C-alpha cells in the first residue's frame, strides 16, 4: 500500500497550551514537572490526532520546548561556553537560557548568569524563527540530550508506529555560524557525524525502522564543497542502522536533483506543492530500490487540497513505484494552524474551503487510500467533497470580483511612476515642508500601554461604545502629539494606538480578507501569529486611517506623517490565495492602499509612510528567482505610492540592514525617504552605499528599539557622523531603528530626547 506519513505536526496545541505553559513556567508559576506534563500530554494528543486522521507513520522529534534547531544543538552538545554550568549535562534551564538569555546573578540555579541569548533568525522563507547554532573552532560534539529517545519510548508505550525526525548534518551545519575565529563550519562535519551514528544506533535499539532526516538546504543554491560533503556524509551514515528518508521541502531540487536522488539512503521526500515540476523528472533519477515520498498537500497554507489534481500525480507515481510511493504533506505542518474544527465562528462556506494540520493529515490519508481502494465509499465521498469545494470556489462571487479585475487590467505603466523624477520633486517637497537639515522623526508607533490595549479590547468585545473608544484614542493621539512637540521632533506621527497589528488593522478593513479565531502558527518560542487569510479579490470599501491622521494633524502646526502598511508586507504576513499568483494579490493590495494614499493626500497630509517591513523576506530561496520577485514587489510598491503629486513626500520603512544585494531594487521603489535599521550593525549597512549611490533620502536608525537601553546623544551623534560620511547631509534623516510600540514611555522619551539633541549637535557641527 502507499504509506501515508507526516513530516511533523504543530507543537503549540489547539489552544496554544504550550505557549501558555512555557510562559507560566518562565513567570515561576509552573514548575518543571508541570511543564513537562503539558508537553507529554500535547505529544500524546498530537499523535492520536494524526493517527485518527489515518496517518500510518507518525513523526516523533517534531516536538520542541522552544525550537527544534535548538533541540539539536543540545542533543549534539553545541552549547556555547557562556551557557555551561559546573554540573555538566544541560538542563531545561540551559535550554531556555540559550533561547532567551539569562538574568545576571539569578539566585536559583547556577546556569548562565547574564549570558545573552543565541541569535534568532528566519527558518528558510517561512515566518518561523530558529536559534542559530554557534560553533567554535575547536567545537566538539557529544550526545548530550535524551529528549528524542524519551519521546520515542513515550510514543511506543502508546502503541504508535513512529518515525523519528532529525535535522540532517549538512543542514544543521549550514544553519549555524562560526563564532570567535573565522573558519569554515563545513570542517566540523567529520566530528559531527559520529553523533548521528550514535543516535541512529540508539534509535535502532529502540526498535525504530525508519528515520526522517531533513535536508532542506538541498533546495538552495549550494556551493560545490557543500554538495560534495553530502556524498561524503551519507556514505558514512549509510553504515549506521535504520532506514533513512531524506526530506527536502520549500522548493525544488533543481541542480541538486541527481545528488539528492542518488544519496545512499532508502528514501527521498520532495515538495510538489512548491515545485511541482520535479515530477516526473525525479522518476528517471531515482534508484529502483528507493522510496519516494511525494508532498502533495500544502503544509504552509490553510486551503483544502485539490484532491483530483494531487491524485493525478499520485496515480501515475503509484503505477511506477507501487509500494515505494509514500504520500505526505509538502513540509512539516509546523507552518499551518492546528485544527479547523476549533473554528466556531467561520461561516460554513469559508470553513468548507479550509484545512488546518489535522485536516491536512486526513487529506494525506485519503489520498493514500484512494490509490489502494479507489472504490471505497469514504474515499469516494472525500473526492466528491473536494470537487464540490473546487467548483464552488471557482464560481464564487465572493472570490471573483469583476470590478477589481477590471481595475487591475487597466493599470498602465504610468500608474507606477511618480509625476517627476526624485531630483525634481524633492525641491518642491523641501519648499513645502520647510524642515531643518537632519530632520528628526519616528517610525510610527508609540508605546502600546495597557490602557490602550484594554480600550481596544473592550471596544472589540462591545464593552466600550464607539464614542468612548474614539475619545480614548483621541486622548492617546493628543498625548502623543504634545509629547513629540515637547521633545522637539520635526515630523510627527499619530502613534498608531488604534492598531493591534500593522497588517491585521488594514486587513480587517479590506474586502477579500477573512479571519480565524484559532489559526495560530508558531513564530518562535512561545510567540504565535494568527495571519489573516486572503480569500478573494481585494478592495478597499472606504478610508481606513484618514480620520486618525487628520485628527492628529489638526492638533499641531508641525507636519504629521500618515502611516500605512505596504502591499508586499500585507501579502507576506497573510495566508495568500492559491488560485491566483502572489503578484496578482500584491497588485490588488497595491490598488487598495493607493486609494488610501490618495485620500490622505486629499485630507492635506503632506508626508505618507508606506511600511514594507517584509520586503526583503519575500526574496525567493533561489537566486535565479530573485529578479522576478523584486520586479513585481517593487512595482506593487510604486503602484501604491505613485498617485500623489510631486509635493507629497512618500516614506517607506524596512526593519533590517542587509541591503547589499537588493539595494538597486530598493532604489527602484523610488520612495522619497527610506528609514531603516542600522544601529545594531553599527551602520554596517552603509557599505552598500560605497558600491551603489542611493539617490533618494534616507534615515539610518540611530538607536536600537529592541532593547530598553537608552544610548546617550554622543553615541547617536557618532552614528550620524558615520552616516554623514557616506550620505550627503541634505539627504539624511534622524530616526530610531523601528516603531516604538514594544517599549515603555520613560525609556522612549529619554531616547528621543537624546536623539533630538544628537541631531541638533550635528547640525551645529556640520552646518
Ligand atoms: N509603522 C510601524 C511601527 O512603527 C512599523 C513597524 C515595523 O516596521 N515592523 O510600528
Ligand atoms: Zn521596523
């Protein structure tokens, strides 16, 4: 039979039980035994959910207390010196210290006093973040953490047939960083492999037959020495016990296809959702002894699978491979919400279109069964239901809006082009804005105090009337404006008190979006996000932000800048549609937000900021696909921004500093001003400007808002002097790295006072 399996299941729980337990533990309200009990209960529940859904081979090792990469670092003994305690073996306390940092001289325990956390970064192109392993030159590896074996035991005690999941040695090394000295982390491979051997032997001893070894880096552009290392590594690993399935996902193998197919292991998993073109090519390359696992159910989105489409591929593969065919989701279900059955407030139609992790397991199982028993009544019913859903969606007027499509079709190149080039319009803007050199501003949000959050919550729940809510928010805006005037900032903001989240706030006001109640996905550690769902063609029924900004502007003679979220960021932080291309959705968002830009301009707002925090993270994994992405993403931004007159100044904001490889695209966005993160990297970003002369104005962040530390004005002035060496003074702005909503007021005021002082000092010095 065609075996159905899952590559990994979400660990947070249907009600985010893991999040709640972790946070209670960190607050000291739940002891370690209590926390472990929650973990055990969740694992048991998740295996049962998958088994009940019809999955034959269940994953184990997909559970993690904070992050699976961190779990591997513990398992391999990759524990930086600052987290080592006298006692030897790491503990849960060590794990959390590596993840979150440790308070200095904490009285309980003896681990890690004052150690800063490991770096957190994006897991491939997902919104999941992992903890970056830190390798020293003389890094040793030793099996140091028993969790995997304990969990295998746990699952077997429950009577489950399991397949442990490991991150492969090459992917693990690739994801880490060499610290201290400059060396090639690939040199560590030979030292690392014996630990894999030990793990495989232990698992075999526990009666494990199959092990899944994740090597997603096989979908990246790999340097030749890394490709070679794959053969070396797996030639050694093949001698160890257990059958091995190499799992690849998030893209196509492309030039690594032959390499992956021929590794001396027992099976290969490929992602046919992201890279359907890999089939049937793979059949010609796969040795006749190998299992092929086809990922046909999207593990990264919330839509039901089109069963007929998936079955067409699977039937063909089944004829060729027989029992050697396995059926799976495209990747671990870590990236999809847990259980659609929890959604009690979705309308029946929309609900019938969706599938979360539990439902995706059911889909995988049905597809597997359909190959063996096509006439089975349950299979027939599931296929019929899938057809009904596909047909309903294809014809739905809720999704397909002729007016939106007509607007899209009418877009002309000039709509994505400002009236005059920057050099011309900047003069008009300066004339109108009358700002000093080195104008000071902020990125948009001010501290989200508990008063603000409570008012918003009460309003949402209907406990606070609209008039009272308006009054409360006006009060906040009033405070924010007065404070900024007192601090002496040049361009003011309204503070974004009314916004829960920069994407959700706008998504809620657009037609074409839907929201779930329980569609949570882990972002990192105990943090979860609940992305909005793009269901259909997008449009803006009415103005979304204008009244707040207009009110703010009415309170002051200084310029207030309007704040919007850009189309690329809206798209990247939502669950997108699967029935139209991403760039089409971006263009629809662009037109909707463009309307808002125009309304702000009409309301007399002279500066409008369109945030594109997620612009860079949309970059495809393969370099060859970058240009296409950059083209449509840039066009979407320009379409949003370009309806305004020359005199209206467009700002954008991005919260990172790795610009070197995309600086041309950033310039092509043609924002009049861009504010960016730079303080954490000590203005490293400015290197990009040596190679490329960024033509427009720029505000490199002069202090890090991610930390409560308040740098003094001399420190900020220093950063500004550095910036002034690369960027002409008349094109420099002065601002923090990012929005201030996670900070408290006292440190915010103190930092802004110093920032304004630094700008004044520089003006005096350089004038
Ligand atoms: N304007 C937003 C804010 O200040 C930008 C947030 C972001 O870049 N992530 O909060
Ligand atoms: Zn930011």
